[in-house]
């Protein structure tokens, strides 16, 4: 790649369509090199066997990663019936088998019981820490990992199709902390059989959708033309339809100093907003919230 603009800081979001086989950290590392970015992070891990949307933050955008991770997520996945796997996906060892195969009516009958606030036991092969160690490290070492169930939220589940007796495909919209692999395991249990995730694709994370995602191959092509930064979305893309406040020079200075500013009459419409994106000369200054007639800094940006 060309190196003429390596000194220019990179700020913004990349909606990456992560390819199969890469960890989220590997995908971030590769994108970071192609963009010549320094500070970087991702908005929610995807397993190597999963593909799809991986929001990557660069520079000052990394300050908004928590907002993205708190957002809802959408997945499309396929369950393979009749086998239990140690990892709840195709990577693991087969630990049990069943001849039982659910039909469409049986599948549709159990889906409503998984919608809403449900208790879900995370898979042993997960990044949850147990006494300071990752659960998957303990599981790989052959230790018994028994994670406590936790409450998670499932907004919707849709049966997409039944390609054959051994497989069924679904779409789920859920809150943070949901393990699709655990969902497949529990679907199967409710249907009197075993099951694991044989294919998984994430299609939405908060305000980011797969329709706006860039493949690694596309990013590499752009990088070869020294144009990788064209794939970046603005910092505020992580906040969805957040209202924008255009600041005066004095207001921008005050917010940069961490001070509050008065809400002017022309900005009264922003009084009911939860968060407001404040910018000066088209440059992000801060995320602010209206409190008692003033805007207060929630998160500041430094340019």
C-alpha cells in the first residue's frame, strides 16, 4: 500500500463483513494495517466460525464502543439437529447423539417460549471469566466449566427455512449478552433432541447493518489505491439517529474544557433528547445531555 498519508490520524467506524476463519482480533489487526490506524477496537466479538458484521472503531470513535455494544444485534443461523457438540458449534467434539428430528410444527410451537426476557446458560466455550480465567481456556484444558444462567432479552425469532430434516435456519433479534450457540442448544433440548450451530452470520449491531458493510477484499482493493479511508463512516454513525447541536466557537471551547453550556431558545427542541452530538465546524466536540436547562458533557472528543 502507499504510505503518503500514514501520518494522518484515522477517526471513524468501519462496518466490516468479517470473513470465515478470522478471530475478531485478527480482523481488526488486518483492517488497522490497511487503514494505517493507530488506536482501534471492535464493537462486539464474533467467533472465527461466524461471518458478518463486525463494527470496528478507529481513533476517537473508540470512545463510542460501549454505546454500540449495548445496542441490539441480529443474527441468521442454522441449527444442525441430532448432535451435541462440546462448543455448541461445528468446531467441537460430538458428546451425544439423538435420532429425533423436529418438524416445522414442533419448531414453531417452541419458539414463543424463547421470546422476551429469558434465562440463558452461556456455553462453556465462551469468553466469560471464571476466577480470573476465560471459560474457554478452562474448557480447552479439560476442566469442567459450569456457568450460571443469566437473564438476556430476545426480541424476535423467525424460522427462515428447513432445508432438510437435519437442519433449520433462523433469524433472531436480541439484546447484548445472548449466545446464539446456547440458543441452538436450548432449542434442541426443548424439542427433545440435540443441536448445535452449523452456520452463523451477524447482520446487525446497533445502528450498523450488513447492507453497509465492506468486505476484507474490498478494503484491500481500496488500500491498494491508497483509498481505504473512503470506507470509513463518521464517528456519529455509532449513535444512530442522534440529534446534532452546532456550536459557536465559545461553546465549543467551554465543552472542551468540560464546562456546561446554556441551552439557547433555538435549541429548545433538544430538551427531550437523551443524548446530543455537539460539533463545531463539522468536527465532533462532545456527546452532551440536557440537564436543568444546560448541556452537560457525557463524552468529549479530542482533535
